[in-house]
């Protein structure tokens, strides 16, 4: 059996963000329409904020099959290593044979931002101008570049709990964008009057308060992926029109949802729907210019599978990677 091995740099070189946003929109619509076989991910806790997750998916049409193995080890940051590490396996949907093994960390980074951009396109306001990013890691970087594909931004405000990380983010990204980047002294100052708020943190407790978010904003939350973690003030979740990538996953994995229900802030019915349903025109998204919309992103195996299939097809076409026989 021969499979193709792709490194992180090779994967990154084969990703086109504009194409990926379109591909993620299509994948989300297929998922919400029932065209995907995907269980809620299996998670093994190693210790607090350290876990291994297994994420398989099968796409019925066009046929595709694969799985991502991802580890989240919060202590890696102290050693200068990524806190999220991932590997993706692609299998032939016809024979079950392994056809590709590739770095999944870069795919996770870019597909997450692409999905968030798809949410902003249908849930954000057309006149969106000011974006706030809470966080300064890889997701903050990818989200900045992805959101610029959707809106003509006049200002991007950034806040990180680590001032040196905030400075490093701005220093690195100001050469990759024409939009002015402004470092904020607090999360409150960063999100004040922002039209678009991206929460890309490793925090396990809320980083923004309800009263800081202006009416009409679109909020994207990509952190806090465990039932005992939250990024948002529960009052904000209750105030906003809430959308998720997977309703089934949100009900067991998202602390912003699970704890909000347990504490009586919201009911399960507060989830307005899945993003794929909005993209397909099955349910209404934003209902008024003053409504706050929230997209809680947990990340799904189908997103990884579709992104990996795109990377693999380009790798074969361009003869990138190493073919290995096992």
C-alpha cells in the first residue's frame, strides 16, 4: 500500500484561503442537510486542559473518508510548542486503504478561520468596519487574514493577556495587511463599538462582558471547546442570536452552551440553528441591523476532511510530498 506524506509547510503551500472559504461553506451545508456521517468527537482527558480527540467523517457525495487525531496540551506554550497538534489520515472511500497522511495543524488553523469568515459573510452587517480580535495566537492570525476577504475593514483592534505576544502579533501582521492594527490595553477597549468580534483565546472563563458588545455586532467564538470552559459572558450568549456548527456537538462540548443551560441563562431552544442551515437558506440568519449574532465554532471533522481532500488533490496534481509504501 502506498500513501502520500505531506508536511506542515507543504500543506500550507497548497491552501488557498478564498477557495477554502467556499469549500467550507459547501461542507457545512452538506453536513446540515444530512449528507455527512460524523459522530461527535471522542475525547480522552489526559489531565486538565490536556486531551486527545479523534474526529472521523464520511462524506457521501462526492465520496470521501478520513479522520483527524488532535491533541491539546496547554502546557506546550511554556515550552514554545503549539498547544494544538494534529494529524489527518485520508482513506479511499472505495477500498479503505490509506491514501494520505498529512499535518493537520495547518489545516485546523485555516479551516477554522475559513468557517468563521463564512459565518461573518451571512451573519455580519454589510457595513462592518471595525474588528476586534481577542487573542494573539495562530487563530488570531488566520482570522485576521480570512475576515479581510469578507469586509473592507478600517481598523483592527487587538488585545492579548500577554503584552509581549500582543506586540509580536502586531509587529508580524502589520506587514501582511493594509488595515491599521491597534493594540488595546484591555479587552473592553478592544471590543468597544466593534462591528465584528473574534474570540480566539485559550481562556476557560469569559473574556468579554455582555455590556461591552454593541448592538448589531457579530461575535465569533473559536476557543472554549470543552463543556467546562467558556469564552463569553453568559448574559451575552443569552442576548445574542446563537448559531453553531453542529447542534449535537454544541449540546455536549460547548461550555458556553452547556453551562448556560445548566445555570438557567438559556434553554436548548436558544440555539437558532446550524451555520450550514443559514448558508443553505433553510433558516433566517440576522433579523435586524441591531441584533447581535453569535457563531460558536467547535470545529468539525467534515471541515478537516474537505480541506484535506482539497490539499491532497493539489499535492497529486503538483507532485508535492513523498510517496511511501507500507
